[in-house]
């Protein structure tokens, strides 16, 4: 999820942008804005940057393993195709 410090900063910026007269009428506007932001962002399907980076590394390792397995299969297939030809020559 999004960093709580960032949410607090956004809520504070929005709260600071509210004119003083309106702000006095809306005690706790910053908390309300933060609550609304958290609620709306929770509905979105976001992942943290940390989780994204971890999954990117997992994907890279998976691709490397897949390429290695494909190369190994190709090697085994070529050996298998070459083996019967060797037996026919004898």
C-alpha cells in the first residue's frame, strides 16, 4: 500500500489549501481528508514499490531458468536425434 507518511503529507497539503474560515468550521479536516484518501486508495488495486521490485526480480529469475531449461531440452533433443543415426551407421 502507499506510504502512510505520504498520505499524511497529501492530507496536510489539502488541509493547508483550505481557507482559514472554512478550516475553522471543519475541525479535523486533515483527518477526514486522510481517511477519505485511505478509503479510496484501498479500493484501487495498487502494490507497493517494494513488492513490485521483488516480483520483478522473481520474474527475471524465472525467465533465466526458463531459458536454461529450453536450452537443455534443445540439447537433449539434438542428442536424441543424433543417437539413432549413430546406431544405423554401426
